[in-house]
């Protein structure tokens, strides 16, 4: 079979499987955005360590390294570009705000609002695609002259949304108001942050463990909130 299947790519493959499951769950039936968010957190956990696991193998060939870069970005596009879109689309189905707009506004106005919000999700996915493609190009060029992992990112990494969007979902359990529009506003800001030419220092092991801890807390709080709801 073509491709590579050793331990260096297992976490990336698991991230993709989790992302696809989250997309299906989010859009199944009436939509289950909060359950889909659990899979987004799992994707973030896998991504936190996939690079370190891959670099642990010192005798990787140039083809294995190039393959790792490509599948990591392709998986990230699904996990942190498409899955948040599916979650947002599912939230629209449940949104009291959209029910109110549909009941009180003219049909054309409702369609305009719905189209505008869906356009935000589509542009968010496009921004994630551009960010990841740019990373691939610059990473391939960097590896020709440097060894080891990079120290800075240009633009906000798309993986950051694995902590940002679950936090927005948690707000739904804290405040009585519908947070759907907050989710979409956050998607706009994240999409812009993907493309801004800002330098962000890559976190070390302590930073990674801190983010994993934050994700674990978010997962636990969402689970408790879901069980008590």
C-alpha cells in the first residue's frame, strides 16, 4: 500500500478520524454541535503531540518528513477548518435567535441572515486552507536550511481553535443568552488571525502541557454541563 503507517503518523490519522466523526455527529439529524465539540478537543489533543512523536524518530527519510508535513496540514484542515464549520452550521439549527428571525422577519431577510452567517463559515475554512498551505511552503523552504523544529509561527496556528471554540460553547452553560452569534463573530476574528503576518512564538513542552490541561478542563466542564442539562 502507498503511504506510511508507522507510529510517527498514528496521532495524525487519529485526529482525522476524530474530525470526521465530529462532522458526522454535528450534522446528523437535527444537529449535535455540542457533542461535535468534544471531537474538536480530541483533535487538539492529538495535534499537541503528533509533531514531537514524529521528530522522535531520528532516521526518518526525506520522503517520510515531507509526507508528515503534508498529512499534518491536510488533517488540520479537516479538524480545525471543516469541523468548526460543521459545528457552526449545526448551531444555526438550534439557535433561538434564528427561530426568532424566521418568525418575525420577512422570508427574504431570514435567508439573507442565514446566507451571511454561512458565508462566514465558508470564508473561515478558506482562511484555514490558506494558512496551512502557506505553512507548508515556508516549512519546506525552512527545512532546506535549518534543522529541528521552528521557533515561530507566522499567523495564528489553526489548531488554536480547538481551545477557543469549546470555550465559546461553554458560555452556553454559563449565560442564558444564545451564544451562536458569538461563535460566528469568533470565527471572523480567528479567520483574520490566521492570515495576519504576526509572529507567534511556538510553545515549548510547558506551553503544550498547559494547553492540554486547559483542553482537559474544557472537556470535563462540557461533559458535566451536558449531563446536568
